[in-house]
């Protein structure tokens, strides 16, 4: 599993979402808009499961990385990586934290 570098700190969090309340764009292939380079997303699942699909670029038809994150687990995604997520169960409940390099 990808690890967040030790010199990174928590900078912000999303609200807790389910499949109805999450922004629709999160389920489509995207780069994180408004996120500075080098910021690591960490998705935490409270209930259900989420599938992360990471792509080499915006055009590749097949993901090069697939990760299933179950309730009580979290997944760390690489910065600046094309990706989307899929909610695996109707009761899935999750949020995303963002961690960036500590400023000296």
C-alpha cells in the first residue's frame, strides 16, 4: 500500500458521503481539481466498501491499479493520478482526507 511521506500533514477533509450525497464527478474519471501538486488523498470507509480505479492517463480504457477499501479501512491514492471510485454497497459511507507537505 502507498504510504504518505512523514513530512506531510492533514490539511482538509470532505464531509462524510454516501452514494446519493457524494459529488457526481467523484464517480467519473478525474484528477482532483483544486488540489495542489503533491497532495495525497486518503479515503476512509466507515460502512460498506469503495473500489478505487487508478489510470495511467485520461485515455486508457483499463485501470492500472484497483483497490477495494472495506469498512474500517482506508486507502491512500497517489497525487496527480487519474482515477475514479465506485461504491460497492448501497449503505457505503466514506470521506476523504487530504495531506500535503508541511511548510517550514
